[in-house]
C-alpha cells in the first residue's frame, strides 16, 4: 500500500513524525506536509504562484503552502499516486463545525477531489500519548472493515483528555454546539477567542463519543455534500406539485 502522509501542524510536528514511523508497517510512506504551521487553512490553495518545496529525506518533503497544497503537490508535482492519504495526528480535536475550518480535514478533501480515499486523525490538545496507544487499533479497524471510500473521508478523533484510556470505537455523525466568539485587543492587534455555552452532546455524534471515552469515526463527503438536505428539498418540492 502506498501512503501520502500530511498534516496542518507542519512537517516536523510530533504527531506526524510519530505517524511516519508507525505507518512503515502498513506500506510505502511519503511525508508531504506544510513547511510551517497551517492550522485553520481548511481547503485553501495557492494558485498561479511559485510553491517552494524542501526535500529533507528521500521520502520526506515540506511545502511552503497549505495542507491542500501539499496533497496536490504530492499528486501532481511529485507524481505520487497513493492508495490512501492520511492526515495528522493533529494537535487538537476536529469535531463538529470545526471540520469546516480544519486544515487536517482540508487535506483529505483535496484527496477526495481526485478519488483517493483519506483519513484525518486528531487528538485532544496535550493528549497525544493516548492517541499513540490507539492509532494502530483504529487503522486496523478501518482496514479490516474496508471502511475506506472514494466518496467520503474518515474523520477520526481520539478520546478527550478527561479519559486515561478509550472505551472503544464508535461510528458517528457530526455534532454541533453553541459557540461564542470574541476578540481581545492587545496593543496593535486583536486576539480571537471562543467559549462553548454547554457540554450537552447529542448521542451518536462525534462530540458525544469523544466526551464519553470513545474514539469517533465520522464520514465526511466532499465539498459538504448532503444527501439528507437534498432529500428534504425534494420532499418539499414534491408536496407542492
């Protein structure tokens, strides 16, 4: 199996470096990731400009661009055609609405655009050690059950730091929670901050799973496609015809 490994924390981040060595047992691994920290980059791309690439080892490259740039460069610049793209392990959850902003998830969306299956892996802040204990079991679960798809990515989040170990794996939907954003003025700039209004999560969602000691695996379709929404629109129209 040929694997392209990327992230949004930068090519030398602890999570991706751990994954690079672990994934050797699964196949031929190429690390192609942003040269700098690029959290929150979502699916943004650099167009019509020069993209500088640094080669550190035979199969380790860093790209002065976004996570999506890194995946595109791997496919079309380095001419790597992998069986799967794996993104992470991100430092910080990518749950619910945050998946819209996530560069970790954005890299996988870029992969789906070219019909290459993808897995995004994220851990709670300062809780990578627990994720390390669970990564192999999660990957084995995915491969054993043939969960990879060209139609959706797998967004994996490991358990909350409230737990010393995981209780297992749950297949989940996206959860949402009320969030308040605000800015704090500091000298000549502002710092963005946020807080959550409640900690009540809907059962069956990614937020509920990780906050109750489970690893969540959530399928995300390319470009936020929603079959449920399409069915609802068709139903509304048909009722008036």
